[in-house]
């Protein structure tokens, strides 16, 4: 995969966009306008016309984006760069958008999660559900409408990144405000113990012990609303059961940080106030 700058002709399109109808390889974006530099976008689309239409809309909205021509190129791109928002075509050669999204989700660790917007010409009942089931977050139909694209991007930008599920935590303090403090104290002790057990299992290449420790921590996370950490533990458990210690080691690298993040969020939690 090679990276190259977009060559702009009149109207903002590449000068050689129509050359023999060739698909362009993965391309790095030009520097975006200052107001939007904080959001890093990737367009995954195999049709060169659709690529340029999407990029044109994004430029008008003040965004810049990298481009990948299929799912495999998208996976290579995320190895180089973390993306806040990914516009993902569903039907592509090599690797389609559904499978690419599933693999992106499998690789995500440490609580970071790209907002993936499905781009598809299918408008049949059930298509949106299929996209969401693959791990996509939103849905924009083709042909592109700038307002719809903008709304989907803004929904992704506004999505809160919290290590806990507010509804679950709130339910724990409805009847007894001190109950959460008790649970937090217990988790501060049991959580790190499970992490130590996982680390020891990795050092000993003991896949069964690793899976057991990950399962134990996963259960506690589910009851306390530690959504991100629970998902991470579930993947660790799967890796242990499969005997994939290399994958387990990669996932484990994020566990300690995510555990501390969640405990800090628990300690700082204040239930939302009801109407006065």
C-alpha cells in the first residue's frame, strides 16, 4: 500500500480521475481546514466516482479524508492511522464492508472505537439492521445527500466516550447511595487481582487459566456497567479458549489502562438529577 497526495484539478477533483477508469490506491488526505483537523476520516469505497463524490461533499463540509479502495486497504490504513470516523461502502471486491467492519471491531482495544457509517445503495427493509449487526454505527444511502452525510458524521462526533454504562450504574444507586461505594471498593481489590492472574497466565502460556481469569473479570464488569472493559475481557476469554496467546497478549496490553479508567469513572460518578 502506497500513500500519495491527492492531485487536484479544476472543481477539486483529481486531474487523472478518469484515466482508464482505474481505481486509485490508498491515498492520504491533504491537510484539512483548521476547524475540522481534530476529526480523522477514512472513506472506504471501490468506485472512483463515488470516492470523489464523497470527498467533494466532505470538502464542502470542511473535512478532509484518506481513501481506501476496498476492505483490505482499509485494514492496512488503520494499522497506520487511527480514524475517528470511517465511511464504509458495503459491497466491495477483495473484502466487503461488513467483513471489514467486523475485523476492525475485533482489532479495537483500549476503549477506542471508530464511528463507522455504512454507505450503501440498498434500501430494502432489514439492510440497516444488517449493517448494525456487522458493527457499523450509522447508515447513509446512495446517492449521497450532503445533509444526511453531515448528520451522520455529527452523530459520530457527538458520541460520548465513557467507560461505563450510565443506566446500569444508576440502577445500583437508586435505593442506596452508599451501595456503589461498597461495590467500587470491592472491585478495586478484585479487578487488579484478576489482571495479575491474566498476566501470570500469559507468562506461563497457560491459556486455560487466562480464559478463567478473563471470564471472572468479565462477569464483574457486566454487573457494574463496565461496557468497554467487559468487551475487552470477552475477547481475551475467546483468545484463551482458542489458545491464541499472541492475540491474548495484544489485547491484554490495554486491560490495565481500561481498568484504571473505569475505577476512576466509578469513583467520580454522580447520578443524574431528576426533575425538581
